[in-house]
C-alpha cells in the first residue's frame, strides 16, 4: 500500500511538473486562456517570442520577472528584449502569476494574490464574433488585441519601451494629448523606466525633429527627419515615414523594405539612440545626426555611419535624410579582410 502511494505521488508530481513546462505552442491567447511560468507565445514565422523573463547582465542578482517580447533563437549570450509590459512593476514568481485575456477583452497580468500589476486597458466590441477575439503576437513583434479580423483594439506598438521596431512609430498628437516616446532602461539588467526619452515634434510640413531628453527636461540632442523617398534592392532598406502639422501632430514610422534581416532602433541607458542590424551578430550603426538648417543653406557636411561589427560581417544600407535630401549607400564586406572604420553620406541642408 505504501509503495503504491509512493508511486502515485511520483506520478502526480511528474504530471504537475509537465503542466508547468508545457508551451502554449501558439501565437495567440484566446478569452479564458492564461500564460504562466515558462509558457510562451511564438509568432507565426518563429521570429519573436513572448513570455516571462528575468533580465541578465552584470550585477543582476534580483529575482524580478517581467512579461516581455524578445527575438526567438538568436545565437546571443542574452535575450534581445524589445518590449516589456510591466517594466516598473516586476513580479517575483512567474509560476504563481499569469497573463489572462477575459471575455470582455481585458488583458491583465496577475500575481498569486489576484492583484493586477499591469493591464492593457482594452475591451472587445460586443458585436464581433467570439472566434475572432484574441491577443496575438504578430510576426513584426507587435502584440495586438483584436475583436475582429480587420482592426486592433490595442497594440504594443502604441506603448513602446526602449525599442523601435520596423512598422513601429513615435507620435505626438496635441489635440488628443497623446505622446508615444521611447524610454531607456534604467540599466542593462533593469528594464525599469530610465533617465532618457526620445520623442518627436513637427517643425514644418516636411520636417520632423526627434529630441533626446533627460528626465529633467534637458535636451541632449536633436536631429531632423524629412519625408523619405522609397528605397529598393538593398541588404537593409531603412526608411522613416513622416506625417506632420506644426504644433499639432507628428508621426514618424520606422520601416525597412524587402529584407529578412532584423533591425531595430534602441535608446540605451546612456541616452544614445542606436540603429542596430543583424548580420550573424548585432551590428551597431551610430548615426552622427546634425541639426537641421531651416534657412536652406547647402553646407558640405557629412553624416557618418560607424559600425562595431567584426570582419566578414555584411554591412548594412543606411538612408540618411536631412532637410529635404536623402542619400543612400550600400556596401557588402562579407568577402573583405578588413572593414572601414566609417563611411560617409553627403547631407545637404545640414549645419554643425
């Protein structure tokens, strides 16, 4: 009898362990479903993954956990996290906490006591069919809540953290009181809101200004973005799309063209806005943007794109748009023995 009870306990323990380690194996959560422990959502093409994580990095001895999105399967020593839901409200145990979508469209992160530490503040339309309602991790890294097949009720791209992915954007809407900005991490091992932000304002019908600010409001730097032209047939194909009305509305969308390479803008903990592209590793391109010359002077100044990659890495294409002119250049150093320290773009309408 005692032996039978012992074996039963082992089986029960095994089943409980299996329950906590099984993955949802889907890109979506449906009403009534939960995400907990080490369960994850994976985008359809296996590019992005969403779940609970504890930041790695030097000096990280905490047991804080966060709900976030990261690139899936990259051969890097640490996860490349691109979005964090509860960045200022960590949880201590992901196995007793859970993310749940209810039938009304509320998506919330709960602790073991049932306290919601984060909520998407979303709701479903009652007119939409139940089978169309879900929270889904898209292939572009956008986590959406949708009550129909053709519209979003909520999306993570509206609430960026420190990263701007392709198809994501910065926005300023004075009429609606909306400001979508990037906020740096406090440290490499702490995704809490840091000391720097990046936001956009409109300075003319053709020019937007991205400002890098400290928390005290001090402006670290500024650079201008104009309405970009289309770019094609490049290894990387970066664009900013700009719509703006002076003092009323600004919208800057980051995108890149027909490429399977990965790219992102990141506002790091030192206040630098960096463009990174993936080519067997993350290659950092430090854009030395200059202030716009609103008087239309055509100065012979340059904008340098510097890399931090090793040799045999494929270089990226960067389109730099300053004032009313955009310039492009593409080079492939995959067969070269050395890489240049930088290469330059002519950038009219720029002053130092």
